[in-house]
């Protein structure tokens, strides 16, 4: 990849930001719906403590905020490229770490975690590549 135009890199960055926004937006659904969460990650949707629902409500509001932040990044990807790195670490890294702990503790099955890890790994690689490409055009 010897020469990539600014227009191409900007378009890739917009796609990256929008992919993240869709991912985060969809992640809100299992946080707000016990049934959706149980369908995706296993478990019993009828068992939900008030503390758990409270934590999921906070998580859903933070995820909604990050969704909007990614949409904001898509509007000016070169200037807001640092959001890509912040999404990889601590956001995606934290989600993966929490999922590893959940699998180790038997909260969710490994078979339910692997697709999430694959998706987040691919998004992270895409974000890192786009960040590096954007850096070539940064002031």
C-alpha cells in the first residue's frame, strides 16, 4: 500500500467509525432486554437482581454515549482519529477482559463469547490500521 489518498483514508475512517457506532448501538439491546441478553449470551432471563439491572442501565447509557461519540468522530475522522485508539483501549480491551472473566466464572459459555471476541478483534485491527493511515495525513 504505497500511496493511499486522503479521500480514501477518510472514507475508510468514516466506515470504521460507523461500524463502531452500529456495534455499540446494537450492544445496548442485550443491556436493556434480559431476553435478548439471555438469547445472545445464555443464562436465565427470568433471574435478574435489581443491582444487575442498575449496572446494565448504567452500562447502556455509557454505550449510548460512546455510540454518539463514534458518530461524532465520523463527521471529522482526521481531526478525531484519537477516538479510534480510545475505542481499542480501554473500551474494547475492557469488554474482552470482562468477557474472559465471565467465561472463566461460568457466567457465559465460551461458545457465546468467541463470536464477540472475533468481531471485536476484527474491529480493533481495522481501527488500528485506519488510525495509522490517518496519521500519515495528520498535521
